[in-house]
C-alpha cells in the first residue's frame, strides 16, 4: 500500500503551479484588475462572469454559486480525481518527483481514473503504430482518398485497429492493465467467447478532453464484412461522457479563445479538413447531438459573455442535417454570441468540399455564413405550400416567432419586410404577427444579440412572480407549476411526467417547466427544488423560488391532494385541446382523396379525444 504524499511536496507542487494556467485549460480568463482574473464559472451556467482567480494567492472563487478552493480542489471537482491524483498530475506537469511517507511510492493504480486514462493513452499509441502496418493499407487508402497524408494523420493521432480478436487486449495486458480496467475503459467487450477488442479492422480517432488527455475513441468501418455501425464510439465510462465532449477542442481551444469564434461541424474528417484548411476553430460532437452541455463547454472557452462572438454551425443539406439544424436552433439562445449557419454547395460537407474545391473553399464556406434566424426562416417556409392561403398562414405563424425573437431593433423591421416579401402577404399583417410572437417569445434570461454596436449591458434583475401577465392561461400555467413544485408526490409521478411535457404560452414559465422535466428523477427527493433552481438560467432562479414559496390558491376546506392533481391535469387537458385543434385544422386542409393521410389524422384525433376522456374519468 502506498504511503501518503509528503506535505512538503504537496506545498512545493502548488508553489510551482500557476493556478491560472490550470484553470485556463477549462475557462477563458480575462484580467479583472490587479492580481485578479475572471471568466464564466465552470461549476454553474451563467451569462456574466462571476468566477475569479487570483494567481498570486493560488485560489479561485465564484461570486455567483459560491464555489471556491485551490488548484487541487479545482482539478478534483472538474475531473473527478482524488486529491492524490491531482497532486501527482501537477507534479508530473512541473517535473517534480514526489516522496511518500513510510518510504512508500505512488499507488500502483494511481486511482481508477488515472488508470483508465493511461490505458486509453497506451491504446492510442498502439493504434498509431499499427497504422503503418501492412494490413492497415485500407486505412491509409481511406485517409488518402479524403486528402489526408501521413503528417495529417500524425497531427490528429489517427490510428488503425487491426482485424484481430484480441491483439489490443493482449498488448495492454502485457503493459499491466487488468481485464476489469480495459472493460471499464470501453476498449474491450465480452461475449460468449470471452473478452475481445471493441475496435477491429477500423480507422481510429482518439477523442481527447480539453487538456489533451485521451478519454475515448471513434472508429470508422472500413471492411465490407464488418456488420457494425459506420462509426463506433467508446461507450460511456468514468472518463468519457459523450454529451460533454467535443472532438478537436484540445487543438482548437486557443484559437477559439483568441478569435471568439467556433465552427461546429458534423464529423472527425470535417474537423481535420477545416483545421488543415486554416479554420482552426472547428470542433465536432462525438456520436450525439449538439446539446446543452456542449454549449456550456464552448461558452467557457469562448468567454461568451460580451455578445460579440460567433458560433458557426455547418450542416449537411440532407434530411439528417436539417434535423440537426432544428435541434441546434432550439438551443441557440443559450449563447450570448451570434449564431450562424454555413451550408456548402452541391451537398458537400467540409471534408468533401476541401477535397474537390480546395482549402480556400472551406474558408469561403465559413465566411459565407448566414445568421441562424435567417436560415431557419427559409427552412420553415420551405415546409409550406405558399401557393395556398393555408400554406401562407401556416408559414407566417411558424416564422413570426423567429423574427420576433431578433433582439436588435434595427434588424427586426428589415426581416419583417423580408418575411412579408417571401410570403407575398401584406406587411401590416406580418408586423402584427411578429409583434404578437415577440411578446410570447422573449425570455428574460436572453441577452441582446445581433447588435451592430457592442455595448455594456447591465446585469438583469431577477425575474419576479409579480411580473407575470394576469391572463387566465398564464394564471393556469403558474398555478400548475406552483402545485407541482410544492407537492410533487401528491400530484403523482404519472401526472407530473405528463404535465411537464405540455406546451406553455408564457416563455418564462416554459423554461421553469423544462427545468422540472429535466429534474424529474429528483421529484421525490429533498433536493427537488435545488435541482430545478440549478437547471434554470440564473435570472429565473428567483422565479422558481417564488413559485415554490407562494401560497396555493386553493379554496378553504378543499383537500390539498385533489387541488394539486386537478390543476396539474388542467395543464394536460389544455395541451390536448391544443393538439385537437391543430389536428382538426390539418384535417380540414388535407386532400380527401389522400386516404392514408386522412385516416391517420382521424385516428390521431380519436386518440387525443380518448386521452381527454381518460383524464376526466381518473
């Protein structure tokens, strides 16, 4: 058993480590006066920096969430390592040899995380070495066919997994790694025939965290007899969480921080193509959709608090690409930076574009970006038949909220006129629709964006329950959230789960609803309110707390369980009424000669009606 690290060594490592350098691997820091730096807190989501680092003191503190500590606690919280692992990592970085009490040395496994990272690094080196082997010719041909030479492969650490049952497994066992460690890391799998390599006969890209440590792999199918998916990634592990990882971020973070721009592409080869073409801010997700956790990571690296940055999404023009665009648009308001979309001509992705048109074409692709709201307007209009009255009305209803959500008052009138022109609808009618949508779509936490002039925006005051409109629908939504926040167990898990999936007309309450939906696993726990508060933007935390503390407007003598269930069911019934109206409208517009569509819509209407009757019976 290893001894404890000597206290003198612990202090020496800390003395030789600049905490700003370590924190700077995760957060973009800016000067905040003499001896202080600040950035967006990595421990909670915020729009205005409240996370301060004082290098000379060796401590950090967030004035927003209260997190504080030294360089060791920072690594422990960010990377989920033990105290000893944090010291050992920083000692290695500083080139210091550690001494242990009682003559002991470092623990043989240095902790679970360290062992998994070491196994991944050993595997990465194995794959790189095998790329030069005779049987890897198919992998080299694949790279060459996409314009990547040996130097490019080496720069990105691309390797080859041989078509072997357990060659990697035997190699890593020879280096002292156990089967349990290899299984936990996702490098091997097990079946009826025992343990075998997860990646076989594939080209392999190492997936690294923001500090450059290999935490997983993505592998591309090459052989016709490979029955697996086109891309196979490392499964979730203690060190690899795909929803929080962006491929290429370790290489791109410096330029993202300097330029305040990030280009989000769809694949590993797209990242390679962009970087080699000079777009060195490109990153990609790893086998999952671009989501909230990715946004949090990028905002910290960009220093996304001034609204002057750029996030450029590139999407394939096929159906999957359009679906990805819709998902990205649904989350884009979480950025303070301006968001754009760049779509290459002729259906090319960045890798194909570089291969057929050259490096300059990739750079022009990014330069030709269009604002995301403009892109989404055109995508939505393309879904409607604008030759019909119904189509134009439906398109106007769909597009008006996007125009209404443009914060820059100098841009909104221009896009209102453009929408009227594209629809062939009277400008006054479009203005009215946009004005109505604007009141619904504006959210208190979203900062001014798309402004031609960068201005200093004062911090927004917390949103209050008293600022909610007093119309009946908003009151119903408010009362439903109050009931569910204060008495989730009385509402019941089934009704609660259905109610937090309903549509809301008030944007602020809708955000609270979404936070409750993401926290359902804690509904019966003591930290239910804390989880919901932490899930909403900071500006709405006060609203959540007020909803949880305000007295319920039930009548005296009425049984509380009945009230909280009734008001929650009312939300579900309201949503079913909306669905019914939408379905009947679609049925009216449907071609009666198209029996399949007609019958499908009728069945959906019957399903919704049956659900309403079931609610009333309950």
